[in-house]
C-alpha cells in the first residue's frame, strides 16, 4: 500500500532573546538532585570542570568503543 508523502516541516522560527525561556540545569549531588543555579561559586566552577565519559557496551571481551 503506497501512501503519498506529506510534508509537515515548517520553516524554523526565529525568537528574540526577550522571547526565550531560560533552561534550568539540574545535576545529581551527594545522592540528590539540585539546580546548578543554586550552587555557590566554587561548586559552579567544579561543575564546569566535570568530564563526561562514554561507557563501552559489554560484548564478551570484544572492544566496542
């Protein structure tokens, strides 16, 4: 059965900075979640220095990284 392709894409909207809503970033600290905005200056610096890693999938001794 063939269905005609319909285009649902619209042109991208451009927002002014005054129209944007700030994104609140939360992170896990000492077993519970807190918004980064509530951190003191030292903790904000530590959060900025964090490194992210990608864990490899376990696959019976073969490396999949």
